[in-house]
C-alpha cells in the first residue's frame, strides 16, 4: 500500500471540514434571528438549526449506514456534499423569503442528513486502509470535523459583516460543495484483505485475532454495542452541554466579556480537533477501553473541580480544565470507530458506526437541556444582587454523576467472541 493510502485521510479531512462547520453555527444564530425577528422560541436557532441538524446527523448515519457500505465512501462523500451544500442554499433562500420552514428544511434537515452521511463515509475505508493504526487513521478524519468549526467561525463572521447572513449561506454552500467533492474524489476502496485480519488491540489491551466482521444486525444485538452506545452518549452529553453554554458560563463565572469568551470558544475548537487525533492515536498504544477509562475518570474530577475554581476566581486553571475536557470530548468521537472495528471487525464498521451515532442525537438534546435548564432555574432563584458564580454547580455535579456511570459501562465492555460474517 505504501504512500498510496495517505491520500485517504486527506480526502476524509476535506469532507469533514465541510460538515464540521455545523459546530460554528452559533455565530449565525443572532444574525438569523435579526433577519427573522418574529420567530417563536421553538422555531428559532439553535433549535431549527444546530439541534435539529445534530439529531438528523445521528438518525441519517444510522439509516444510511448500510447504503454507505454498499456504495462506498466516494459515492457517500459526494451525496453528503450535495445534501449539505444544498441545505445551506435552501436555508439562505428561507432567510431571503422570510420563510422559517425553508430555513428548517435546509439547515435542520438537509444539512443534518449531509452531516450524517459525510461523517461515516470515510470511516469504513480508513480502518481497512490502516489495520495497523486504526485509531490514528480515524482520528485524522474526525479531526477535520473539529477543524471545520475553527475555520468556519472566522469565515462566518467575516462574510456576515460584508454580505449579510443569507448571502453568507449561499457563498458557504458553494465553497463547501467544492471542498467536499474534492475530498470525496480522493476516497477509494482498500485492497481486498485476507479472511482473518492482522492482530488488533482489544478493550482488555491484549492482542487477539478478529474475524472479518459481523453484520450490523448482529452487532447491534450484542451487549457490547449497548455499552458503547451508552459510553458515547454520556461522553457527548457532558461535552456538548458545556459547549452549548461555554460563552455564558465564562461570563457568569469569571466576568469575561462576550468578545473574550468568543476568543476562548475559538481556542476550544482547536483543542477539540487536536484531541481527536491525540487520543485516537494514543488508543492504538494503550487500548480503546483504557482510553475511555481515562476519559471518564479524568472528567469526573474536572467537572467537580470547575465549581471550586469558579469560587476561587482561578481563571487559568479553569481554562486548562475546560480545554482538557474538550480534548476528551473530541477524542471520544475519534476513538469509537476503532473501538467498533476491534470488537466487530471492519467489514461493516461504517454501518455499525452509523447506528451508534444515534447516541449523538440523544446527547445533542440531553446535554444542552441539563446545563441550560438547571442553570436558568438556579439563576432565577438568586436574590437580587447575588453572584452568579454558583449557578452551574448543580448541572456540573449531575454531569459528573453521569460520567461515573460511563466509567462503570466501560469496565463492563468485554471482547466479542471472534466470528465470521455473522
């Protein structure tokens, strides 16, 4: 295979750069609400855009997973490019015509479908091209998702200031179409592999021989799939909960200005992207289960420490905790495809991964609700003149409790008995 295989991660990164821009859509929220000022709360961003797109991401990944396995990564990448770019263009038309339904159809539905198909498109191909370094390979691809958010945050602000939000969506639709199609053209099937694959790392960190792969139907019926679903859901719930309130949290706890908080949010996207490559590569050395044990064990301590640091006014230790959390948030996404390949084989890992991403759909709703609702209730209960410094204590402790459940689930994961084409 030699150097030929290194164009595959580049193609995957380009596809994910496009769909990863969804994580920067908070920069579009206020301009969209200014363009459509009479929207009820349930029809306004982020509900019709970010939340809807992430829910559709998981659902479409699960629905289209078998099709992706049949047709291959290149066809899937092209379809993802068309859906995502058309979604932005339809959303822009909705703003120009002042039609909220078009905005929801475009950004909430079409973009969400494009995200789901594009997210899983390179995974199966990558783990087959890199059987010796599965974690690193998928980390490269999924790093692009985090990197897309960093680039889009600046691009969105630049374009909105100059051409307005509707035209920004039109421009981005065309640019992402070209980028994602270029990435899709670099994806190609891996050479046929023998019936039995190379030695792979297992959750117990001991080598074993795995079969060529279980079917999705067989894999989703195993307790291992259920455990990984719960682990991913909890890790994403914790991370996305803070992501949804990162800027208000910094303003409430440390008195940072909106501009200062926005700068930290941009830095968060860098650590989110870097953590995807760092932790997934580390999992090739220490094992997938050990990596997830580190995620949950460390984050329990970090989530309990953040309220203490807020009361002390310790800004830089708080920032270090926050950035470390987001490396593990991104790392959880990047490590899970390799974990699936270790447990179930590589033949249908794209379809199995798609089914697992329904956990992301649940977490995309659960995390923001926990942080936003509980902190809002705590804020409302404050007497006039009282400090906001404690309003996030309860949601952070609740998330720490969920992370403890994730730790237990990880300890329960055992290898699947090797089988062939189940």
